DNA sequence: GCTATACTTCGCCAAGTGACTAAATGAAAT
DNA sequence: ATTTCATTTAGTCACTTGGCGAAGTATAGC
C-alpha cells in the first residue's frame, strides 16, 4: 500500500507530472528540468527525489551533472507511467513543455546551468 | 490535467483507497463504509465526495440512504481504477477489508446506521 | 588544498488536507 | 407541521506539502 500511495502522491502535483513527462523524449539533466519548469533548483531537486522514491524515474551522475530518465522500477510504477502518458497525451501544457524541451536540449548544458543557478 | 490530478489526489490517501476498493464487491451505503473504516460519517462523506468528483465512484439515493459504487466516468478514471485494483490485489489490508465488508453486508442496514451515528 | 560549480538538504512560510464536532439539509414517518 | 434519521456542509485543529533562500555536500579544475 505504501508504494502505491507514494506513486499516487508523486503524480498528484502538476509540477511533478510535468517534470516526469518532460523525460519522455529521453533523459534530462536537473538544470534542464529547472529551466523548463522555471522553479528554483532546490524545489526541482526535491520533486525529482519524490519521483525517484516512487520508482517513476531513475538517475545517474556524471561528474557534477545529474541526469534523470523515465523508469518503471515496479509493476505498479510502470502501469502508473502508462496511465499518466495515455491520460495526458493530448494535454496542451504537456505539448508545450515538449516543444520547449527540444529548445533546451539544443542549448549548451553549461549555459543552461549558468542561467539556472545565477538567476 | 485538472482531471488527471483530481484522480491522482483521490488515490493518494489510504482511507480513500480503502473506501474505493471496498466497493469491488458491489455498491455500499455510506453507513456501511463508515462501519468499515471506523471514521466519522462526515469524514467518510467527504472522502466519497472526492472520489465522486474524480469520477471514480457514482452514487444514488434511496430515501435517506446513499449508495456508492465503482464507476469509471472517464477513460482516465477507468484506467486508474484498473491500475489501483491490479496494484493492490495482494494487499493484506485490502483483503482484510473485503472480509469485513462481507460481514457488514450481512448486517441489517438500520443496525449499521444506528451504530455509526450514535457512537 | 583551495576555488568553482551542480546539486541536495535544511529551515521557514503559506496554503492545503484529514479527522473531528456541530450545524444544516433532505427524506421519511407521524 | 413536527420529529426522526441519514447524510452533507461548515468550521476548527494539527499535520503535511510546495516554493523559496541559505547552508551543506559532492565533483572538477587548478
């Protein structure tokens, strides 16, 4: 029950849902997610941690850079990911995010990070 | 997005998940759900309202009695119900609830209501 | 070792939420 | 119309949560 609730809670916040679905096109670095969501790095870090605890995303470190990707760590998490992606498929905000993620991916990572930490 | 979040939020509380899945064996009257959950009627009423708003349950009135049943009002709600039921299939608490619901169904409705409102 | 940088954790605040009691509402019985 | 009864709504309280800035941690470069 605890893991089910952790997944449901992870998916009950719009910011986190947007962060999660922004990974559909492939993994992103934290600073890229920060750029997308336009929130503080600490807030985004916390949200990604919640998604990770729920088994919805996985992360890897490359030096100072932390990358997150979609990941269904458990059957419940996999099913929840399917649910979310199908349910929000035509959602305008998600489509807009996807468009912006493409731009962000085209930017130099250092530039993105510089922007998000120095304001 | 709003309806997706409403469903996810509805499913992020253990009490509400138990209330929802208690309906798997067929509709229940509010007082029966109260008896199962051992919470105040007002609390249960509010929880059922949240589930209804999310499109996960439907209700009908029969005089003073209000009955709730599982209902997937939207594709997202139906998929979420499937997710919840599958994910929590072997869950001990849910199985225990199902056992108790059988007992509660065998009790006279007036007796159940009397019990839950007078004490 | 020191400095710079990306990220994480801590502490704070305001808003949100689950549980309760009391009051209000709707339906049934008299 | 009044009373009884099942449920709903309103208000309160303690706890939780999303967002922030500051401090802490981990990594890279010199």
